[in-house]
């Protein structure tokens, strides 16, 4: 197993048993034939760079998932903004707010959404790498390495939460004002800092309302 006949085009058979190759008539039928051992997994560029390709797949998975979530957040923010900023309701509102907001997001803000999703995807991939290192270091008895890895995991977890929070508010600013991601993120950050107490109170009130909504839905279904 693992052997192959080379070159195969002029040979009558592709079977190459190592035990009987020297005593067979394969060399008479195909003088250029050689019995070479091919290592398991193949020799193509695909097999050589399989780990890199798998890493690329994981990265693209996080990027696309975050892009879809960002597109949904901008669509909802645009629909709510079209209602909130309408002077005469419902005359100044579009006929289909969700479809209108979705179209604006795809046409004007795809680059901003992709950039914000890219930043979040990079942090998430780093967290995956840290989890992989933590899994590999479980058998090792190095307390300093485990402590350092735990600190890094905690820091990147906090960073991911902060970026998610900032991205969500940046997407709202994008949907309202149409500015790019960096400008929207900066404006959203300073707006939150100027109203930090209101943000904290509203965040807790919103969490409580969501909790009541979940209880109501679960109770109704039950």
C-alpha cells in the first residue's frame, strides 16, 4: 500500500505490488516503469498547504458570519431610523422600510460592513488559536505558560465584546448618517462617552425587557 507505478500512461496496469514488482513482467511491457513509494496524504500543493487552507476557511467563516450579522444590524437600524426621523408619520416613511434599508446597506455600505467584520474576525481567529494552544498545553506542566495563556484569553475575550459593542453602535451611525466605518465608530464612541450614565441605565433596562420577552415567549410556547 502506498506504492504507485510511474509513469502510468503507457503501462497496461496501474497496480504496483512491492513484493512482486521485481519478478513481474511490468518492466518488459513498460521499460521506464519504476515502483515508487508515495507518502500518505498525497504530494500535491493542496496536501502540502492543507493546514493553511483550513486556517483560511476558519477565518473566512468568521468573516462571512460577522458580515451577515452586520448587514442585519444595519438593515434594522436603517428601518428604525426611517421611522424615527420621519417628520410626518406615516407619510414620510418608505413603503417597505426593511427592503429599502437592506438595499441601501448593500449598495452604499458593503465596504464599511466588511471592514468592521474583518476586525472582529481577526480577533475571533486569535481567540481560536489561543484555545488551540490551551488544548495543546494541557498535558504540559508549565504554570507560567498556562497563566500567560489565561490572561491572553481573558484580554481577547474582553476585546471581542468591546468590538462587538462598538461595531453595533457604529453600524447604527452608518445607517443614519451614511458615513464610513472609521468615522462612524469614532462618533459612536464619543457619543457613548458623553452619555455614559444614560447608556448604562438604558442597557440594563433593555436587558431586563429582553429577559421579560424571553420569559413571555417561552411561557407562551410551553
